[in-house]
């Protein structure tokens, strides 16, 4: 795709935030080195290509089910930042993200994707905060004993009536409610991606700070459980939250995912709730053999070009690229 001068300038100016990245955990699963600073085309993201693609900040998934793996991934993240400060920063504040932009480095924010690794202990959540993690995804879909929600979420396509009925199912567990309260107190972002519909609505009511849905989609565009319904998008917007649009083809369109269809989802959210509640949650290296759009992080300028071609104002493009997530981060983590 040809990138126009205008899109290129806008892209270079933007603080670009990707609210969900699985590269580290995927490297761990494949038994590869966790050092993401070397170019490696076997993955969707590495630091050289992130910088080339203009990405300013990525939320790195550093913990989900097992506490020992979480400790390994947090250590890897901090160790990379210590070894490569010129290109990689472990950020715990918006000021550090802004400084990374100035310095041409990638800022990484630590993110849990499930609270199962906390083993039911808020003390572990506090320790995770002390280790710099600032975004807490309540669940990776699991439910029941020791998790944040009473019933597991479904990962499949759905009919609209299924979504209606799901609102009234059991939602959060007591532990889930306590995690939200502790995140609010500590200054950690509550992330509702993967939550069941019932948990989603309950968490939105409970959280005193704007929640995010770090990597999701638009149910009206692709009828998957991971997509937010119109009601959910309105509820998230009312709470001041932001949804990151995943670059996962199945979430973009059930049949034929294209860049145009990706932008259709962005436009749909903007038409429904305004331009303050949508961003990027690419989910790079978190979708198995599915090919994301854009297919790797160095091709991010193609997304900006597509937004510009759709006719959005510069101000809206900047908000979608990262301004909206930056606003929530500023409000919640400082
Ligand atoms: Zn996920």
C-alpha cells in the first residue's frame, strides 16, 4: 500500500499505543529466547520492527494462568529494559511513554491477561503493581473457583439473542470484585477483554476509574463473542473507557477480512459513541496461525493511511492511533 505524505506525517507525529501484545508469552510457549530486541520474522512484532512501524507503546502480556511464568515474563521485560534502554523502556507512567516517543524507543506497559496467576491473593496483585504492571485484564475467559468470574466466557461466533440472554447469567466472583476495587485504589487499569457479558456489565458498574477492553471487536461487524455489542460499546463509552480493535481477521470479518473492513469497525464505533472510545489492541502474536491486518507491526503506517483515506480528521486519527488510550492511562496510572 502506498503511504501518502499526509498519512506519513500524521503517523510520525502520533503517540501510537497497542493495548495488547502477546509476543513475549508466545516466544516463551515456543521455547525461544525472550529477547525481543532482535529482528525475527517468525513473529508479528520485535523491537526493531515496532520502531520502524512507528509504534510508541505496547502493552505486553506478562502474566495469565501461572505465577511462575508471570515471574519469568516480568523479569524478562525488566531485564530487556535494563540491557537495552536506548530502544526499550518499561513504562509505569504516561510521562515515560512520552519520553520514549521523544527518544525513539518502544515503551512497554506490563499487562496481566487473567488474574488466575494471583492465586486468589490481593497481596500478589499488590506485588505485581510493585513490579510495575499497570493493566489488569480480569480474565482470559476462564471462570469458577479461583478466578474473577463465576462462569467461563465463550470463544466462538454467536447469535444476537445469545448475547441478550448472556447479560443475565452470573457475573463476577467476590475475588473479581475485590480485584477491581484494589486496581482502583492502586492505580491499575481494569481491562475487560475476554470477560463474559454478565461480568462485563457488572465490572463497568463497579470500577471507579475508566475501564478498557484492550483487544476486542465490533459484534455488529463480525458476530463473535469477543466483539462488543452496541449496548456494551455504549456502556464502555459512558464509563469513559476505550476498546482496542484487534487486528485478528476473524474479529474483523467472519468471511473476508480486509483493511477496509478493519476501518469499517473503527468507523462503526465512532458513529455509535463518538471518537473518544476506540483505539488499537492488535493482539500481535496472540492469534495462532491467523494472519493479522496489518500483518506485522512494521506495516502500521498502512492502518494510518486507511484511516486517512476514509476521511477522518487528523484529530480523530491521532485519537484512534493512541490518544484515547493515553487519556485513560493518564487518568488511571498517572
Ligand atoms: Zn486475548
